C-alpha cells in the first residue's frame, strides 16, 4: 500500500531529518515505529499525511507516486487516512459528538449516516455519556479515546497514530490495541509511533513489525 524508496527529508541545506528510508507498509499490517526524540518519527508521519514533501527518493501509495498528486488526488488520499495526534487536536468549541463526526462531514455523508456511525463508535469506546460534553470538561484519557474514535469513524485505509496509548492505563491501552488489530484484520494498514516497549512486546498479531529509527535512519527492523 505505502512504499518508501530511498527517501530523504532535508531541512535547510544539510540537515537530514530522514536518511535513505526504505520500507513497505501493506494492508492488514501493523508497524510499530520507535526512536528517541529527534529520530525522525514525526517527520515520517508528516510525509505520510502529506503535510510535507520528501526531498528525494520515492513515496508511493497503491503503486502511484504521491508526489505527483494534484489537489483532487491529495483530497482523495486524505479521505482514506486516519490520524491520531499526540496532542489530540480536538476542537474545544465542538462537542465530543461533533469532533468525532468531522471526517464524516468531510466525506459529505447524510445526517442519518453520521448519526449512526458516530453513535456506534461512541459506544465502542465507552464515550456515550460524553457525547454532548466539550473537550475541556473531560479527562486526558477520555480525550485520547475521542481522538482515536475520530480517526477510525470513517473506516480509513491507512491509520497513523502518534503515541495513541500515552494517556491511557494498561487496561485501556490493551483495549485500544485490540481495536487496532481488528482494523488491521479488516484490511487497514496501521502505523503506531510509541515509546511503550511493553505494548509492543504484548502485541500478538501475525503481520506486526517493529522499525526503530536513529538519527533519521532505519537502525533495525524486526518481525514480532
């Protein structure tokens, strides 16, 4: 699905945030991405979400060069993308229901479809009691669950998650990982940036890998 081939991302003229990155992320796979602060995880996510462009190499999606996309292709790609941000990025003026509904409104679904899909994901994440609440009035762990619910409500093809269990206790973290595995089994490609080695070790899934970055390069890659 996603293919990096000798990808570099360079800032200024000589500072490589990513160096010679090459790997594939396929449907029904989960990749755990680790590395110290500054290793390149955030930059890689920015490339995947098309917030930034590669400096050289090739980044492709379903065998198409992403860098050749026009506005229409970029919009279509993003509709199939789910993102869990480390800082949640919930809109404080919107209710929890309205925040989760954002991807569905972008897809211009009917109000009836939006209602059905959001109610379903609220129930799945035990968030129904907070449907009419605002982000400032719920806990950090609840905000994390809202952010994850928003990222999957439209059933994306590709899900990228930045420390998705960072604000959750172990039980809730395991529940979230169980959901990610369900999504992968349904064909979603999942990439998770995490510092939680315990979470990685506890993950049992046939198509799971661990990629470790150091100084912008792939230092190691292993099958879990």
